[in-house]
C-alpha cells in the first residue's frame, strides 16, 4: 500500500461497512469534511443543515436522472462527535450486495474515494479519538470468530489492557521524576532499594501481560505433523469429513500445506495438513515443504503429532514452537501394532480408515478450546506480535535500570533506561507514531472499519 495514499487524511472516503453478503439492511458510510454535501444530490429530500445523529428517511436517487435507487435512512454525524472525529454520514439501505455496491459506486462518482482497509479506524486514531490498543480492539470485535477471542476483544474494548499499560507507565514516569529530582538537587533522599522494588513490580505486571498463549487472539490453528506417510492427510480428511487432501501409499505425497476450517462445538478452528517431517529430504521440493512445516509449527496454537503405529521406529522429538498444547496420536489403529513402540508415549490412538478414536480426538480438542475460553476470562491478554516485542524490550530496559541501581550505575543512565521503557509502552498505545508499523496494522482491518 502506498504510504501517501494510506495516510492521506483529506477527502471523503466511503465504504460498505456491513458484510458482503445479502442481508436485510446494509450500511454505506462516508467520512470527511464534505460528506454531507457529497451525499446531498443523491437524496430526494435532505435538509441543508442536518441535525446530528438524527435519522432521515428518504430515497436514494441517481443525481443525474433522479431515478430511484433505494429507500434509505440517512444519519449525519458532526465533527468531533463521530467515530473518525470527522463529519460522517451513514446510509442505511437494503442489504443486497449489488444494491450497496451501486450506492457506493454512485457516491464515488460524486467524488468520494473508496476507503482502504482500516482507513476509518486509522482516521479515528490520527484524530485522537482512539488509541492504538482501542483500534486493535475494534478490529478484534469485528473479526473474532471464537468465543475466547470475543472475550479478549471485549476486555480490550473495555480498556483493561490500556489500563494495565497506563499503570505501569505511571510508575515508571514517577520513578523517572524521583531520579531526576535526585540528580538535580543531590539531596540523597532517593531510596534505591524501595525504588528497585517498585520497578520489580512493574516488571512483574508487564510480564503477566506477555503470558497469554497463542490462539487466544482468534484464529486457533491446529497443525497436523508427523513423519512422511504417517497418515496426516487421511486424518485431516477424516476430521473434516471430506476428501480434501490427496492420500497415497507413497511417502512424500503432501508437498505444500493445506488448510480448512473445522467446527468443534461452538469453536471455529483452522486445521492444517503439512508435508511430512523427514530429517534429510533429498528432493528440493520436499525440503521446502519441511521448512514450511517448521514455520507452521511456530505459528501453531495446537499440534497433533501423528505417529504411524505400524512403523518400527517413530520420532518423538520435541517440536519447536509455542503451542498451547500438543497431542501425540497413534495412527492406523486398525493395523498391526509394532511391538517396538512405547505405548506410554501416546495420548490417543485413531484410525482414519475405520473412524475409531475420531470422536475421542474431537472431544479432546474441544476440551482444549474450553480451557482456552476459561483462560481468556482470567488475567491473560492476547497480544499481537509487535505488542509482545515492545513489552519484552520494555521489560529489558527496566531490568537494566534495576541492575544499574544495584551496581551504582550513574543515575542519568538509569533514568535513560526507564525513559526507553516508557517509549516502548508508548509505541504500543500509539503515543509514539511508528508509521510503518501503523500502516501494516491498519491494512489488516476490514474495509469499512
Ligand atoms: N489401514 C489404514 N491405513 C491408513 C490409515 N491412515 C492412513 N493410511 C494409509 O497410509 C498411507 C499414507 O497416508 P497419508 O494420509 O497420505 O499419509 P501422510 O502422512 O499424509 O503422508 P505424506 O503426505 O506423504 O507425508 C495411505 O496409503 C493411507 O491409505 C488408517 O487409519 N488405517
Ligand atoms: Mg499427506
């Protein structure tokens, strides 16, 4: 996305704010100084000076031919009292996708520009209406596909995450003020041990924030891994209840990964079939597949490690990644068991062929999701990658400050570490603008949000 386009704050932007599926009602929204004037010619009747937040019932017409396009409700929002902080208009029409698209098209003909993904939220942020954590909460509310993700989104929306950050920031700023006072006045009143304890408290509370497991943020990714020919694709198909992935007796059948969404009770998860983990793939395509599998493992919320029970030796190597859980599952239960395998190392046995053990596996996975939902209600937060990283840096700075106090480091240097920690926190809330980061974040929003 071009930077100048993403951050152009001028002009009227417009988008369909509701989903692109036929529905009873749909909303086209506009934001920008001239929004009302721009919509005006498309409305059969409209006051010159609309009352903010009042609904006007009218017809939406083609301004050139006066032809009726839809019967609509229109709402005007005044500057400073809208989502983006700018003047906004929302047109509530009948929710057919074709209808809303043609209304939007007419507004674009009138001079509006199709909004980029997340551009409304971006304007709200740039106009100081919301901070970055709130913007991400709004995104999460619009996109949360799972009950536990929704809990997380609501916690953020309610400002719990921001409040935690603010509390830590407050303590850090207070400490900086004390240290700077000591540097200035040299009164010798700075109690280094109590300051250290205070800062340790900050480290602890920031660390709690980083402890949320992967998967809480929304997409719960279950990755099936194992040696070539373990039966991964067969299990993938059996769980989905359809033949999605190719199955053959030849090892190395799956070259690239495949993903499909799977419903487990109230939860929607992403199930991923991967290329077999072979230690020394000779074929370059297979090698790329194995690399990809390792990458998927790092992003996994949950890992099913599949082991063919008929094989003489099975690899139980610890898999890298920070998944919330891992199950070692024995496949091909219907076949003859290899006596050399340690039975105790398995959590469960299944047969994709006979269907045996499949219900138990689904039950186990659903149980894991229920645990995650319970965890979501507790103290943990689902953090984005940049938030994790910034918090880690902040913790590092505070720890160096504590160490410095102990070792008698110059107070100026201690103060600087704490200032750096504050900057890391401010990066998360968006008080410090990082344009590249922000551009990337907002681009992941939906259009119209
Ligand atoms: N009897 C029996 N055979 C199975 C079962 N699951 C898989 N197989 C067979 O094992 C072979 C390999 O199955 P796949 O599902 O392709 O295995 P994979 O792990 O995806 O293999 P790669 O993609 O090559 O790594 C096929 O011949 C399957 O029919 C099972 O539960 N019982
Ligand atoms: Mg396969």
